[in-house]
């Protein structure tokens, strides 16, 4: 891959047994790597990117079996973390600021925890809170939900709302991310880079308002313990609408995080 900064680049990046569709605007400023929701594609970020403008370097990609990326034998959280590594390595980005939504926010904080010297900051869009549906009863609830959705999944795929996976694989990704999030507290406690949260407030697909509120409240003890973590803003929209309706708030949190890191550096 050539690294001229003249124009944006789109192409495939090989990792493990798959290949990821990647887009890099190669803007002159701070590199932002966007990490999607569980089954979403990179299209979700277009409003945020337009709001921030060409001064930043925007990198988006489709995780394995999402969007235009190829299928894989491994859809684990660790596999998706290797995707982050592969994209950063292939594009030659140094000290990215990770912007993650939902599943992508959990990826962002885990990557930041493992690479404390290589990260400029994290913006978590309604994700990376230390709460998850765990235990056999909840696992069965998740499997049942995806079994019920199985006929709709191929129809949702062109809109970036489902992956090229079976209903059982979709369910397994969801089960695992709930377990990852339930165990997030020690990861969040260790983070040394600026982390800014944008929290939604409405109910969403598969979760009632009360459950969602409980989930977001789980963040409070961590915020008290680690001053690097702050809530940038809480918005009216729900989890699924947030990128569409609150792109300005997300862009503001990106600017805020970059400014906090610049202060740390000086």
C-alpha cells in the first residue's frame, strides 16, 4: 500500500483468514479510528466525519463479516481486536484516537488498555460501561431473540444492521460482548488516556428503559475512581439512533478528547 497524503485511500487489509474493507481519508490532523457497533458497517459514521471535516484523518473499516469485509472462522472479541491492530499497522497510523460505538467502544477501551503508549484517547458512544447480561438464562434469552430475527437478518444486512453470519453466530457475538462488558471495571480503572462518554437515554432494541438506565448507572463508581474518564454529554436519543441524531455531540466529544490529550502532552 502506498502512503501518499494526497488523496484518500480505500482497499482491503488482510488479517487472519479474512480481509477488511478499509477507508482512510489521509487528512493532515489527528488520526481517528472509528469502531462500529456489533453488526454495523463503517457507513454509520458518515455524519460524524462530515461534522468534523477534512482537517482530521478519518479511518473507518468493516469488521470481519460486516459490510464489505470477508467472512472468517473467528468472530470473537479477540479476533476483532486483531482487526484494530491490522488496520492501524496497514495504514501506518501513530497514536490514534479511537471513536467506538457500542461494541466498538468496548474494543476501544480494551485496545487502549493494552497499548497505553500508543493511544491518544477514546470516545465511547453509548458503550464500554461495566454491565452485561450474563448467566445461562440471559444467554438463552439472547439466542432466542436472534432465532426469532433470523429471517430478517439478511434483509437488514444491506443497511449495515446485520452481519454475513448465521443467527447463532450473531447471538454468540452478543453473548460474548455482554460478558466482556460485565468484566470491564478493572480495564476502565487502568486507563491512563482521556476517555469521554456520550450516553444515550432512551430504551433500545431488546432492552427496556429501566435496564438501559441500570446499565449506564454502572459507570458511576468508575468515574469516581478514574479522573481520566468523564461523561461528555447525555443525549435524548436511544442507542440505535445516536450516530444519526447526535453526531454533533459525538464530534464535540472528539474535539474535547483531543484537547485533553494535548494538555497532557504539554
